[in-house]
C-alpha cells in the first residue's frame, strides 16, 4: 500500500506539471498574439498571461518542494551523511 501512495504522489505531480506545460503550448490569446494588443503602459497583453503562468508555476514548484521535503524518501542521503559524519571523519 505504501508503494501505491508513493507512486500516486509522483504521478499526481507529473500530471500537474504536464498540464501546466500543455496549457502554455496551446496558442491561447493570453499567451500568444500575432497582433499588437496594448495593455497597461503599452505592454503587449499576452505578456501578462506569461507573468501569471510563471507565477502559478513557481508557486507549484514551491508547494512540490515543501511536500517532497516532508517525505522520508527524499532524506535518504541526509541520513547517510549524518552517519558518515558522526564517525568523526571531518
């Protein structure tokens, strides 16, 4: 059952990031435009779509990182380093 949960965690995040990738690749008007459509300060309007997508992506990366650091399998090497350094090798 534990293996199923671990695979579920990784599979879920894979799907989330693939969805974000697919969204950015589809030529939505808020990501891609062949005509100049000015917005605030004359900045092309699709730039704000990129800003929003970037903010959401960075937020998801931070959430993913925090969830990973709560999981034991991401600390395997930390435990090995602690065992090595306790021997007084430093």
